[in-house]
C-alpha cells in the first residue's frame, strides 16, 4: 500500500532525502506537522517530514480525545476561534475521518452546587454552540442538539452521580476520538500515500531557510536535508528551533481510573470547576471500563521534558472536583495511571488558562513556525502554515485540498467484523482482521498480536514504545504495559525482517 510506513520504507527514504532537495521540510509529526506534510504533498510539492521521536509523541497523544466546537472560546467572546473549531469538527465528522471521530453525549449534572442562574447561562452557551454547528453546516443527524434531562434520565446516563438534591442534567453533544494518536497515524499515512517522506527518529539539530541539519537517532548518523521551505511544527519544542517564538506551556493532566470505578456511566460528564465561570472537568468513559478524568491547566517553567511528569497535586485537585458530584467518592487507589500534555501557548500576560488557543504562524521570510491552536483545528493550522511557506518561498503549488481528502481508513466500512476493529481501523479493518485470525493472542485491552504486527508493517511502529504507548494505549497503565512487553518484543522480532 502506498500509505504503508515501516522500517524498510524509512531506510529507503532516508537515503533519498539525504541526496535530494525537497520543496518542503516539515519538522514535527504531531497532528499539525503530519497535517502540513499532507497539505503540501497533496498540492504536488515534494515533502520530507521528520520527528525526533515517533508519530504523535508529544502533545497530540495526551489530549482529552475531544474534537470540540469551541464552546469555551465562545464564552470568552472568541467567536472566530469557536467558529473555526466548529468548522473543523464538521470536516472531520463528515468527510475526512468519520471512522475515527464520532458524536458523543455529555451530561452536566445539576447538583446543588450548580445554581439556577448558572444552569441558564450554561444552557444558553450550549444553544449558542448548536448555532455554531448549524453555521458550520454540520448536520444535526451527526451532532444532536442540547436538551435538559429530568433526574431519572440523568441517573440512567450517569448513575454514579449523587442523587441527593439532583435536579436533573443538561445533555450536550460534541465530537470525540477513541484515540488521538490514531488520528495522527492516519494523517501521516495519508501524507505518505500522497508521496511525503515520513521519517521518525530523525532529530532536527539546526534549522535554516535552506533546510536542516539532522541526526538519525537510530544510527547516530548526521546528514543535511535541503529544502526550499521549512515548516517548524514542533509544538512545545518549537522555540528551541526558532528563537523568535516565545511560548508559555501549560500542563493538562488526566487521570486513568481503573475499570469498574464509575460503574454504569454511559455518557461523558462535564463537571463545573468551583470558582470558575466557564471551566469544566471532563469525565470520559472508555470501552474497556476505564474512565479518563481531566483536565488541569497549570503553567510549566523550565526546559520542556519529552514526557511530562504529573505532580500529585494535580491528582488531588482532579479527584476533589470529581468527588464533588459522586455518590461514592473515588479514592487515590482507583487511579491506575496518569498522563499530561503540554499546550504550546504563545507567551502573554495572565494565567495560562486564560491565554488564547488561537494558533499563530510566525515567519521572517525564512523558517515558518506554527504554534498554539488545538487538536481539533490541526488541519487549518497546517493549511495556514503551508500557505505561508508557498507564498514566502514562491513555490509552484495550488490551493489547499485537505478539506476533501479522506484520511486512511475513511473509505467504505466493512460489515460483519468486530466493532473494536472497525472503530480503530475503518475501511482497513478487513485486512487487519486477517492478521488477527493468524495471530489472535491478546496482549492487553483486547488488542492482539496481529494488530501489533499491522502497526509494524503499515503504521511505522519501530519499537515497543511505539506499539504500547502510541499505536495502542496499553502503556497508560504500568502494570498493563509490563504484562504486554514479552509478547510485544516477540512481535518485533518476528517482523524485524519484513
């Protein structure tokens, strides 16, 4: 398949980019970088896209898995940001990734801590968000409108909520990903299908308007990639490659609750954060029985780590907010895992929670750097960055086409296969199923050796971290990861010469 990424293709294309001059070099293979590679390649430009680590290694895999319509930005008066979010959500739901992005219900329990005035304001916001959905031309059949539920119906969707004084709930809908890293993999593979060279484990040491000095992290070899235009999409690390960019990263922490901790929870939950007018904690039930709880917004000082640490005060703060609405409190022992992402926010005065999520494209005529934004708007961010590169370097390219390019897996969906496979692989589920039948042994969370083999052969996975921490989410819980390691290493050994 033209979209297949694997070690053999990587080795071949590394040799090619070291010898040629490409039109566009993209640095960073999160959602925005992979999106820029797809955008440029689909315009007919030659593209190399590199990352020091793996696809979705940074912030793109640490999100709340929401593809949202920008309701919070609407509440702050950032109508342009909210509308952009609604438009991009609609593109993902309708055209580019309907197999990965689905509508999901969320309840906001009307506990005694939520006043009637606050209830009215929140519902007004939900209705304004629904108006944005209509303006973005997303059909209501894909994204139902908000409504108010009585206490009995609220308890059916969220039986874990304390019923004492419960007046009901507000029900809203938004877009949701089962796995954000899989979206990035689909974008990168679609870029590869359009001819982009997608190269992980390639660290950019220095950037210039003529390319980059690069080190192959697998061999230690140094070489130069020559390019007519360079796009820096390195996220929270963008400032280390472009000194003119000043960022104030903020940490968004999530808890991973053990299966059975929130029994019977069907919908996601929005939980108002005490003392905040328009901020909510999120509770996201998972198909494996786990639940994710987030999201903090705390400034981070000093060097940016590869994998952010989660301080215990974040855990305590999230549990305190969650337990404020539950009938049975969640204990610290129920937290099976934690993760945090760093938002690449442009530096400004004030709290990081108040900084704009609008993205920015910065260029002085040389390197084009794109920062800010959010997962939902990755495609628009990529479009703006490529537009700037094309215009500033006078590259022979047409307009952006990615609004209408379906991502890998977005084709006709096969029937008669396990739902779990179609949700993860879309139109490729049949091919994956053949490998699963040949290698059915489970390694964790219902994932089989056959699926790990698919990730090595077609999704660019090179080591156990790629497989456990990004192609799957087995690695979110340490004990699950440890149990899966032997089988994962067997798969890597078995496919090492493929």
